[in-house]
C-alpha cells in the first residue's frame, strides 16, 4: 500500500519491473482530459489497497516504456507483477471497476 | 444519520452544470456528483464554434471549467464521485457511491451519453492498442500513421479533421453514400487533402497482430464485396449510448433514453427530473443540453415549492 509517484523510462526497470509487490502504472499526459479524472481514483486505490503500489508515467516524457508496452490510448492503467504485465484497464473508469479488474491478480 | 439534500444532480456536463447554476441561484444548495466522465463529452473535444456568446470559439474543456466555476460561485457542492447504485422507490431518494450514501428530495439526472462501439471482432481486443473512441486523447500516438475514422456525423468529421494534425492519411469509412454531419464540418473533411472517404462500407473486423492494429476488414453495403485496408489505428465515432443502466427498472426508458413529459423534464418518478443527452436522441448539442438543464432546475424548484419547502 503505497504511492511511488512519477516513474521515468530510466527508473522503470528498478521501480516497477524489479518491485517485489505488484505495481499499477497510470500512463497519462497533461493534455488528456480523462486522465485527470482517473488519476485521483488510482491514488485512492494506492492508499487503500494492501500489497499494491501505484505509480504514474507521463507518456510525453517517457516514450520508450510507452512504446514498449504498446500504449496507444490514455489513460491506460497497467498492472505489473513479477516484471510482467498481468492486467490492463483502458479509459477512465471508477475506482470499483478498476479494482474489479485488478483483484484476481492481487494475492 | 445521512443528511438529506434538496437537490442532487448526477453528471457535470452542460446540462448538469446549468441545472446547478439555476438551482444554486434559487438557494437550493445543490450537490453535483460529477461522475467519472466529469465535464462530459465536451472534455473530449477541441474547439467549440457554435456555443453562443463565444464569437471566436472556445475550447470544450475550457467551456466546462467556466461552467463549473460559475456553478461553484453560487454555492454548489461539487463532489468528484461516481454513483454506483440508486433507489428511487421512495423519498428521499437513496444514492450510493461505493459504501457512501446520499439522500435527495429531488434528483436531476444529467448522466449524458458515451461513445458507442462497433461491436465487431478485434475491437475490444485492440482497444487501447490502436482502437480508440477519443481522438483528442489518443491522436498523439499516431504521428505519421495511417488511420481509419468510422462514422458520418459531426463527431466523425471533427475526429478526422483533428487527426490530420498527426496522421499521414485519414480514411473516413461510412455506411451510407452521404454524411449526416453539418455542412460546414463535411466541407472541411472533403476539402482536406489528407482525408479520403470510403462510402457504403461496414466494418466487419479489426485486424491486428502482436498486440497492435494492422488494419480492418470492410464490406461494401451495396455489393457485399469485402475489402481489406491496412492502417495502424481505428477511431470509432458512430454515435452515443445514453448512460442509464443505473436507472433500469426504476424509471421509464425508451431505447435506453429516459422518458420525460415534454416540455417538462419530469420523469416517470415524481421528484426525479432528467435533462441533456440522457433524454435527447435528436439534438445532442451543448446548448440544448444546457437549455434542458435549466428547465430541470426550474422544475425541481417548483416541485419543492409545491411541497412547501
């Protein structure tokens, strides 16, 4: 249960892929209206969910990771566990709907 | 004990915020529960050229921010929450956001509509990987790529025109032999050298490989002849579905839209009013939504007065 804030291309390996706990990464950009709606939901999930970290990745500033995971819509929320993508939620969705997608992957 | 509010407004597009401005000025201290798509469909648009009063046009998100500020100025409570369940069987009405409960003497529903999907193979599989319903969100990812825009209305025209800022080529696919979009929007599309049109075509399948869109399979609606097009992205703009699943079985609906006693905004449940695109399958404009939002606030005010509030 933590919010590790913004991660960059260079930190992604260590902070997300190498993390012992699953990490939910919020791919976003300043100019994306729906991203601003979903970010508070992601922060709330980070604060309330045991055994999960949340992070934000700005797609403008971090094109490598964005491209590597084929993110072509934002907001996209990707759950990484043990260095692998295990779930993806595309588009602004309320907290409960996001949690429902994540739950099967959280111990 | 849960506080009972006089007026709760669900949704924060032009209908909801106009209702809030009028209800607040009537001293009803409305609560707006903004919903996850706060600001509504205008948040996904760019320049709005037909909202009266803005001679030089205004950006959609900017217009919504101004409406929200105007509502806040007159004592509107704005909550960034999404309602997941309602009980309209008795008054005060019950509303729940997760475990949190709200009670309302009157309810104004302005939950609007969201983009409709094609419902063809490949569409959901490649959503977020080349299939999108929001050009302003996702156009950025398709610099120098070839794109399809599906649809023939104003939204499709706007998306196609906007996407030429990024894409090398935009092809509009429409199922009829003429657009239903307004003349000015059509003309812009037809005059744009980066846009071409495939008329009389339905999308049968979105094609992709290795987690990315590679094209689409189309079918001519007249001859039935199939055709494959190679593109990296598909933007769907075929219309909208009203957001009424919360109210199924509790309010009278017609084809998914909330039924109101025109010209009022009264629904089948006394004390529940509805306005904007959740009611309107015909006009669907920011200004018509704002107009009906105003009516809903006045209807709610009269309803409360009639009960001696």
